[in-house]
């Protein structure tokens, strides 16, 4: 067996994990909440409707807005509904 060179260093505690605050999809949700429309289609250039649904759903859940907003896809179009 070959030997492995290593170093062990004591630490007080593990650093907290850094999460990204917000998302590039938050402005879509904010604009919809501020609008008076109850149902809108959402299109983002270069993004598939199902991908968009997944990303917006994650943000809706993270912001605890499930009671206020619903996201769905019908015929490859993403819809936000209050």
C-alpha cells in the first residue's frame, strides 16, 4: 500500500451553507401578484413551459405562496392563476 499525505485541522463548527437569496423567476411572481389579472400565460425566451412550471413552482413553495398562486401547463403553455 502507498501512503497518503494528509492534514487534519480542528475547527469550532462547520460553516453554514450559503443559499442563493431569491431567484431570477421572482420578478415574474411579483409582477403577477401586483397585477389585477387572475389568470395569465407566462413565456420566457428559450425556456420550455414544463421547465418554467418546475422553476416557478419551486419559488412559489419557497415563498409559501401555494394558497395564493397556482402554476399549470396546458398545451405547452404555462399559466399562473390566483
